[in-house]
C-alpha cells in the first residue's frame, strides 16, 4: 500500500502532547482561502521553485516503510508522552494508506489532525485507532463554509457529532481568520456546538498569521487573500466562557527573547 | 527573577565598558626585575603574580557588593625575548604557553582558606628541606598566597575607609579563612579567580559552583541571615562581575574564555547532588543573560522534569546554554578510561566541553584535531587512483591516515614542558603536599584530541561505498576529476552525491556505520600512542572547537591537514559541522534522528567531550508547552545515550538585521562552538556559520 507524504517533522511541538513526529500526507479536498500549506493541496508530488532552488514536495512511501521509520523513533516518543501525528493536507484523503500505516505502528499514540472532510464510516474507522483527534472546525454555517473552503461541511459536522460515540478524546481547533471565522456569530455557533460534547478536551483558537505568499509562488499558485489580512482579530472568548466550554488561545504566554 | 534596578544598571555599565577608564598599559617589567635578581623560571612566575596583585589598587564603586576591578590590561612576559631564547636553549623539551583550560579545586580552597594552605606549604617545605626544587616551588607558592592576602587586605581597608563594613568584614575573613557567609564566599571566589587571570592563565573555569557554594548559602538561609531574593541578588552580581573583563581574556574570539560552570549531577559518593542553588543558578543566569558564566547542566534519564524546564528557559532566551552532559555516559566512560569512580562522578568541563576533574586534572584537553574529512579524502583519492578493488581497502587507507594524523599531533607533544604555575598550584589538590608544581602533573595528565568533521568524513566514505563499490554507478575517474575541478562542470554528480547518498544525522544505519567506524579507529589510534610522556594517555573526543573552520579553509601555522572538495559533494572551503552535527546544508529529518545517530558513537572509548549541536527555530518556543517540549528533548538526549548536547535557538531574520545594524543588537548572544558570544563581536566567518546553520530548505 502506497501513499504520498510531503513532509515528516520531528520534534513537532504544536501537534499534540509529548515528543512527537508529524507526518504530512499530501492532498486535500478543501481549498481554504487562508491555507498555509499550499504544497499539501495537490495529491501528487510536485516541484517547488524558489530563490533557494528547487525542491521536490511529495514522495511515495510504502506503508511498511513509513511505519518502520516511525517505529524506529518509538523508544524516544513512547517514554516521553508522545507519538505520531498525521496531518496534511487532509490525511483522510489517503485513508487506506493511513490505515495500513496505523496497523503497523508499534504501540505509538496517534494524533489525527483532520478537517473532518471524509465519509462518516471512513472517519469512524480511522478515529477509533487514534489516541487523540485534532478536529478542525472553521465555519458552522454551510453556505459560508462553501464560500471560504470550497466544500460543504455536512460531513464535517456529522463527524464531529459522532466523536462522543467513538470514545476518542478530541480538541476542536478553530483557525481565527479575520472577518471570516472570527465573527461573534461563528464563534457563538461553535461554542454551542461544542457545549456538552462528550470527549471534548477544549477548543483551541489559532490566531491568523500572515500566510507565506512565497510558498504559494513556489507552488506556481497565487495567494490572493479575499479578506482583510490586517484586520484586528476578534479574540473575545466570552461565547465559550458563557457556556463553560474550555477554550484556549494558542500561542499565548510566550515571553519574548531578549 | 527580574534583575533589580541596581543590577540592571550594573549590567548595562559592564556591557558599555564604563569601568574601562580604570585600565592602563603600565604593567610591571617582570623580565627586567627578574633578570636583575637572577630569578628562576618558577620564581619569575611567582614574582609576576606578586607584582600584578600589588599593581591593583582597590577600586570599590558605591553600588558594588562584590568587588575587584582589574586595571592592568596586559600580563607581562617573564623573560625578554633574548633571555627567553637563551633560557629555552637549556631546556630539554618544548615549553608550552601558560597553563590553561583546567579547573581549580575551588571548593577545597574556600573551605580551607589560604592561610591553611600556606601552613601546609610551610610544613611540606620543612619536611622537604633537602629538596631544592620543592623548596623553590613552595616558597614561590607562599609568595603568591601572600600577595593575594595582601590584595584582599587592601580591598578590606578601602572598604572600611568608605564605611562599607559588611564588605570589609567579608574580605577580612576570606579568602584567608573559611568564609562564614555566602557573600564572603562569592567575594573570595571572585578574588581567587581574578588572580588566576592576572597570573597569565586562560580559560579559567569555575567548576561545580552549586556544589561548593551551597553549604555557605544553606548556613545563611538556615540562620536567617539571608533570604532567597538576597541570595539571588548576590549570585547575579557575581555572575555580572565575571563579565567585566571578558574582552581582555584571550581566546579565538571574544567570549571564548572558558568561564564555565557545571551544575547538578551526583556527588563523589554517587548521591543525587541537585540542590536549591542548582535551581537558583539557572534562574540567575537567565536574569543576567550575559555570555559568562557559561552554564552546563548534568542530567540523566531520571532528572526532574521541572529542572529541565527551568534550564529550557535559558535556551528560550537564546543564550546558547545550558549545555547538557549525560552522567550515564560520561561517568562510566571516564571510569573505563581509567578514572577513579569518585573522581569521575566529580567531573566538570574545561573551557567548552572537555570533561575534567576539578583540582585533580592537569589535562591538556586540546592538543589538536584529527580531521576525519582529510583522512577519508586522502584514502579515497589514493585508493581510487590505485584502482582499489574493494571498499575495505579504502577503509584500511583511511585508518592509516587517522593513525598518521594522531601520531603527527602527539609525537611533538611528548617533549612538552609546561611552565611553572605556582599560584595555580596553590588552588589544586596535591602540589602543596608533594612540593611539586602543577606543571609537573597531577593525578590525571591526559591529552585530548578533537575528532573534527566526523559527519563530512563519514558521508564521503558512504558515498564511495554506495556509488563506487556497491551500486557501481560512479566511475572512480569521474569522481577524481570532479574533486580536482571542485565539481565545476560536474554539477549533476555533485547533486547526486549531496542528495541521493544517505547521510549522517538521519539515524540511517549505513551512513552511521561509517561514523561509528571512524570513531572506533580514532580511539584505537589514540590508544596505540600509549603514554603521552606525562603519565597520561590520549583521550579522543567529538568536539571541533574552531577546527570546523580551520580544517576547511586553512590557517597560517596549522599543523592539521586542510582538505579540498570532498566526495560528499562539498565544495572547497565549505565549512564542516561544529562538533557533532550533520554537515551544513545536508537534509536531515530532525533532532530525534540526529540524536539517534550520534548515540551510536562508542562513548566508553570517546571521552574528551564534544556536544551534539542541535539548532531549533525560535518558533518552537511559541506557545505554552514549549518549555515542556524542550525539556522532553533533553530527556530524550539522555535516554538515547548521547553524551553531551547543546541547543541553539535563534531567529535568522534577527541575525541578518544584526549584521546590518550591529549597534541595535549589542546584547544578541549566540552559541559559536563551545561557548556563547555576542554576535556583533564575532568575525564574519563565524557569523556566517551561525547563520548557515539556520538556513534550511525553502
Ligand atoms: S483543510 Fe487544511 S490543508 Fe486543506 S485547504 Fe484547508 S487549511 Fe489547507
């Protein structure tokens, strides 16, 4: 069983607990306007060109080969509360490959970092083999979701709804994009949706960082944000606090270096 | 802990060199006086310490609680050039520069006080009255003790004159006697160490500061004489004081001065030795955030997570320290090399990373460097030109090259004569009891050799192994022509060598096998040298010091071989990795694989030290859990079985801006090879290397 991976990052510090290696699977069915990983969108390997030269993004891996690589790090990952995170792109877009890798992992805790855009039965099968889910939630309103991500969110909402039954703890991760996802309306809708979901650890709000336009150029694409990139973010957490939904603003409490 | 207003101002003033106006070049003419009095070498060395101490007027600034300001910029020579040439001709051997890069037995000196050491010297003198060499040494040693006591007395008198009675009391009691307070202990340490510098020695480390100072602090705390904020304030002032003369301390670059401190670990009996001062020293080093002292921390897989977290705060500040040493590797390694368990457990580091025993080691840890790339390259060029039929022949040649390099470096050193060091001898364990100067040797007298460019050497071997002998897809003639042309016109071959051959740093067993082989052969070559002429042997290590530059670019007077283009696809002049690191520009998977690679080195044979050097992007430190993650990475370093590690974190954009606007980045600190320095004070070649380590991919 083969899959396409566009990056493997060791000591990934923002992708789950403990010492962790993140595998980025290539290809995503969504087209979020703010996507920071343009090289993860297209399912096939592609050559990126930048002033620093050319680089091939995407390599074919045998599931057994990838699992062996990850297992070789197990002695460092396991005793340090960590494991492997599968991200993307959208890892579920290659769910057969992903399942084949998961089946070969040697007692490594897996975090799945997903948009949730997958058939509910596929989603359930993969999720039930993971230790923790980082479930994205961008927009609750279906029309807005189509407008900004190019995809309908019915599967996503259905998959979030089945998470409590699957019994795997999860974090809802909301990219805060100015005027798009950070609206009081959207945040209230997310808070209501999250309220009372069994297994929810917290909601992570991820403040927008200006996308690397250079990355898009390297992929032969244009980055044309159709939202005001510089608009101040709405960081009002009260919709969550009001309902008692645990919420965290990622990237907080960083004491700047000298 | 934030610095108090008083100390913030002091730190600024030290950085700005506000005390430099006290300095002058009017140094005593030791050579002339000594010639007139017909003094011996040892007597001259003592005279220099005496005159240098006498030449320091007490300077006490109103805001200072820990005093000593050096005013004499230069340390004078002991002989005129002519007298030296004449004297040297009488020596049966090659005299080295002043003794440096060892660690005094600070704890014992503080604990006993100089008066007790003086009494011991006199007792030994009486016992060895018939031994003129011993008498001469002991009298020289006593003279230096008296000069330090006189310096302390003059400072005490000045303090009293200024109404600074607490300071006067501290100087009255120590270093003459055992200090009765933390303050007096720090003050005594400041004076004792400053006089080592004044005596012409370099790279004067401070050893296991948290161990030997804790009893004084603990007594103050228990008696209610001092509280923790007060203690940290004193320690911070002491740390700042160590930076006053960093610009006067010679090294390859400013900052390379060896004022290292080792924290944590176990005591001589093997009991856990982390104490509250270990923690405080980490906190204070972060608050002071200057290049001195350079913090080292001993760890094991079981070290308290919170302690590692505290240490990670320093890393986050971008200080380039702490450097970590893994007790589980270092101590058994030293024992396997012949150290007693008690001493091995008491290890600290010399200037950068070389493991030494405070008070008991007269080791010369930096005799030179073996160039693995040069050994591999010579073997490859000769073997391919001769049509060697198998890879083993290349390895055999490489082993011979390593042996030849080791031998060429060690052979002349067998004739080494160390200059007498009567004052430094006072601070060591043994000389005052035996009547023999430190320069005659102590309990441990080994030489250290760096093993430099290991990744590039292993990568070159692996390239030949894979492409020439295994796949047989590269014709030897093509490679030789490409090397001679520095790959001009052979770009596609270079790309192949660079990108398709497996490389050290990725936990790849094939490439790593070459790495392990190089170190095993290096260890065997060192062992084959036997005794070093001083009752010690040759310790192989994994450091590079500045050799990652010199071995690639050459330098006047360099004994080590310089290499051209190499079979790993490296251009002429491209720098090697510093210490244990993948070759710059090589794609590596990440820090875990890098640690796994370097854990394969046989550290029971490779004991001269030299850290795995990890570079972390500063965005690692975004978010709450960053400190926990870095702490886990340190634990992983210990678990996987590496020996030593340093972590650098820096923002490339900041460095680029610092090159453009140095005046705006005067305080920006970076790790260079085994020490941290101010970026703007480095030569461009070292700035460039620091920056290249952080330029990865797109
Ligand atoms: S789901 Fe993620 S990877 Fe896919 S387009 Fe959106 S942001 Fe990019």
